[in-house]
């Protein structure tokens, strides 16, 4: 016998937490040190409904350099994430 398991991408996205800087959402550089987390509540087609989860404050100290990187991540549960 062969068993085939089928994973639905929308079920895998539920309750996932995404982290993003507030400056990316509001396009204001003054909010660059605030990081917020959004939790996925529901998936409707290609749209994801999220709920505010947590807010953190990150501040870069003097004489430190930021490194900008871009990575496409493929997770084991068929979801694709783009990290900047």
C-alpha cells in the first residue's frame, strides 16, 4: 500500500508569525527601529488576514554597520517566504 499525504498551503500558513519593521509598512524612516510581528488568522485565496501580535524596539548603536541581504526561503511545509 502507498499512502499519499496532501498538504494544503493555506492550512500551513495559519498561526504563522511574520516579523517586519514598521518603517517598511508606513514608509517612514523614523520608525526604523520598531519591529512588529503579525500572526496569520485566515487565508482567503491569495490574501492573508493577519492580527497584530507583538511590537519590539531595536536600536542600532553607534559605529556599527548594517548589512542588507535578500533571501528567498522555501520551508518544508510548501510555503515561500521572502526575507529582506
